[in-house]
């Protein structure tokens, strides 16, 4: 093929090359070439299958397809004609005659076989071979799929086991850390030396951070295996939201980000899993803080009716490309490469494990709700911002857990802002 490629370049042809049949199909459909050359033996499909796929498309009904074959391979010629190939270049390639051959095929010339009986036999053989290859590929895919499922289950089990194993020693470290903080000689040292206080506080913060990471991993592993169990209790969503907001007080002050929040907008009576909803709110607020530049604004608001509550976290940040609106809810989906990954959950452009939005989606759907994002696009200069919206039923029955509710979508349009008197 390299010899043909170089010669055709010398002759002034514009060429598009592919090393795989599927890649060639994509190129042909994109550029609609005047002639198609193919080897019969390709890594992913045969040249016969490639020709059959092209001939099934009306756009390629009249485009010459030329196969490169052995000089005395009559069987390959018969099968090629049966597949829709109408020309041949025999190996070894006669480079000097290539220009004449190309003009012949481009002007409508064909290397047809006159014996229709041979062609009919070739068609039957081609069909039989294609079916056999298809069956073999299906069986191969089934085997690989079963192996992938097994590996996926092993991975999920390993993640859960590892997280549980890490939790035990970390609990002991946290306990010893608290004993150190309460130890009289150490307390006196902390009072006398501010640097000791900073060291102890750093140790405590790191332990808390590690516990949060482990909890995130456990939650995601439960979401991945559809084993998320809700502890449904009555709760005040406004109080829960206030707690989530207060957890970012220092970060908001350091970053000079204004967070607009009115607790009275939130329903005071709701039945859900308080811990998981709190985690959801924290993750959404953390996400908004990370992608809002210093001095920006975040609005946490709510609307509700007798059936549903609609939560909104709206920021004045860099925005999200519409092409990524669904992908960002996948687990381990990071907006930047690992090489530039940061660990802070509140610094501008900070990182994390890429689990936050996946956790939000899993928790919301486990409650029978929906979550999505709205953003005009990604623009670090104009800062179009993003709005994450969560719609949840005010009361989740035990039997409804784990299935997104159709009522959530049906009643979404009925939600209207309510004033204090209406409540």
C-alpha cells in the first residue's frame, strides 16, 4: 500500500488513508471519495465486509471500489465481486501502469467476471462466511463482557473492602488525636506556642479530610452496585441547608465569595435521608466554590409545592460546555488532567476525587428525584456561570427508594415560589 500511496501522490491525487476498516468507513462517509482502494485483509474487518458496508449506502452505489489481491487468487476475485468490488490491482503492483489503471476505474471501467454461476456461488459463500464471522465475534464479545463484569464486581468489592480497612485505623488515629488535644501538657504547649496549635489543627483537619474521602468512596461503591439504602426520617431542609452553608464559612470569607441563602425558602417538613442530602448539598456548594473566581457570587435557593422541592445552586463561575452537561455526573470525571490535579475542595479550580457530582446523582435518584445542570457554556473570561438543579419528592416511601420518580418530571412545572404567608 505504501508503494501505491507514494505513486498516487506523485500523480497528484488527494488521498485519505486508514489502517483499519472502521476508520476507512468514517473517512469515506465524511469525504465521499471518487474511488476507494482496499486490501482484503484488515485488522478489524475484511475488505469484503468493508465493501458490503459501503454498497449498502446509496451514496456509494456508483463509486468504484478496487481491491488489492494476489495475482492468481481467483477465489478472492469471485468473493470480491459478490461483495460489490468492481476492480482489482494485482500484487506485485505495477507502479508504471497504475496511472492508466486508475483512469480506467474512474471512467467506469470494471473487472467483471462473466460466469454468473461462479458469482452466485461466491455470494452464497460470502454470506456463509460473514454469518460465521459474525457468530464468532458475538461469542467473543460475550466472553469479554462476562470477564469485564467479573472484573467490575471484583473492583467494587475491593473498593468497599479497602475503604472499610482504612476506616478502622483512621478511627484509632482520630481517637488518639483527640486524646492528644485534651492532654494537659500538650494543651499548655498549645497555649504557649501558636505553632503547636497550628500543627495539631493541621493533623485534625487532615484526619477529617481523610474520613470524608473514605465516606465518599463507600457511598460511590454503594451507588455503583445499586446497594444504597436510605435512612428515611423527618427533617427540616432549611436547617440542613444552613448547616451545609456554615461548613464553608471560612472558605467563603477567604475567597471573598458572597453566598446568598434564605432559609425561609426551604420546606421545614420533609421525609428523606438527612445525612445523604447534607452530603449532596455540601458537594454542590463545594463544586460551585471551586469554579467561581474570588469575589464571585453563589445563590442557594429553593421552591416547593405539596409534592416536590426544587433546589438550585447557581454560581457566577466559569461555566460548563453543554457537551459535558451529562458527563460531569459520571464517577471519576475530572475537568482537568491528572498532572494538573489539585486536592483542595474550595480553592479556585481545585480538585478532589471526581466523585462529588456522581454522589449527588446517585443520592438524588435513590430518593426518586432528578438532577441536572444548566449553563450557557465554558468561558473563563465572561464567566457565564452554572446552575445545578435538584428536584426531590417531599416524602419518599420505603418502597420507592432507588427508582427515579416519573412524578418528579410530571409535577416539575407545578412548582412555584411561595411566600412565608402561603407556607
